[in-house]
C-alpha cells in the first residue's frame, strides 16, 4: 500500500556524492529520476535536506564562533543544498518548490504551513531549507517535526547502509540488520546512532513511523514510498 504523504530526509553528506564536500549535481539528477517515480504514483513528497556537506554547527562552534552562529551557518548550508536540488529537479521536469524556514525572501519562498500544503496537494515536491529555523537542532529533528506538522504518514531517513544493524556493519562483518524496531528501543539502545535521539524520541512520542534505508540504491525510495519492505521500520 502506498503512503499518501511522506517526508524524505537526505543528509548533506549524501548530496556530496562522489565529492568530499559541496554538491554532486549528477547524483541530484539521478535522485530526481528516482523521485519522479514516487510522484507519478500519486504519493506527496516533502524533502528535508541536511547541510553537513557545508557545515555542522556542533563541529564549527569554538575559537570565537558562537554555537548559535555556527548553527545559523549550518542552516545556510541546508539552504544551498535545497536551492541546488530545486533547480536540478525542475530541470528534470519535476514540479518542485523550495520553502525556507529562515528569512531569505530573495532566494526562496518562506515556509508557510498552508503554502506547503497547497504545493503538496498539487503534486509538487516541497524541499524545505533551513531545518526548522532554530539553533541547537539538526535536520533529523527538524525532519520529524516537519513530518508531524505536515501530517506525513512516515519519515524516510536515508542512510549509507540499508537500515539499522545490531552493531556497526562497517567494523563488524557479522552485524545483523534489524527489520523492525520499536521507537522506545531505538531511543534507549545506545548502540543505535543512526538518527538523533531527539528525533527518535519525538517520532516515538507521536507514533510517527520512520524507515531507515539506503536511498541511493535504485528504486529504494519508490519501494519505501509504496509500502514495500526496505531497510528498518521503526514504529511505536
Ligand atoms: N541546523 C540548525 N537547526 C535546524 C537544522 C539544522 O541549527 O533546525 C544546523 C545545525 O548546525 C546542523 C546544520 O544546520 O548541524 C546542518 O544540518 P545537519 O547537521 O542535520 O546536516 P546533515 O548531517 O543531515 O547533512
């Protein structure tokens, strides 16, 4: 069964693709084709983009840069990704809009709940820039918050590995993938670092399911959006 409305969280690191930082436009174009399938199947799509390919507040803060400023720089990083994706999507014939949660009227429409709803109902992809617009947060938490605000049925959290494992698959070749996980288990297990605990906690509290999966594998976004089993399903 396909979901009606989904939120896809993509990190900045993923958008950097084959590069160390910045944006891999070729990968963005590939992503546009993957997303086209989702939109054509009638699923509404909101995208929350990260900014870690440019800056992460927690890492940047220090030596005179205040945490609040560092987070603002991080949010501006998400803006660059959102603007680039929006252009790439349009160039590929996808209807898409970039809405910003930070004041940036010269470059993007402001995020207004009703406006976002309208775009989604018209089948446009809504790409949200600036996270949730406040410091001391990451785009993971912003993704869950936005997923709740826009009544999304599920949050798709794109990761490098295909789901949540019982130990780190990069260092342990015997790591076992977990198909299902309760929200409370995801919050309380210290080995589960796939997403911020604040994000997992908010999703658990409001019973918003999360699918942790490899979005850069062909057809995986479509599969997740249409209810096929991919990655790990976290539900409370
Ligand atoms: N950020 C913020 N508020 C938000 C979302 C993001 O302050 O609502 C800042 C924060 O500094 C974060 C940076 O923007 O580190 C980039 O986002 P994130 O680290 O989540 O990017 P990702 O790791 O997903 O690429």
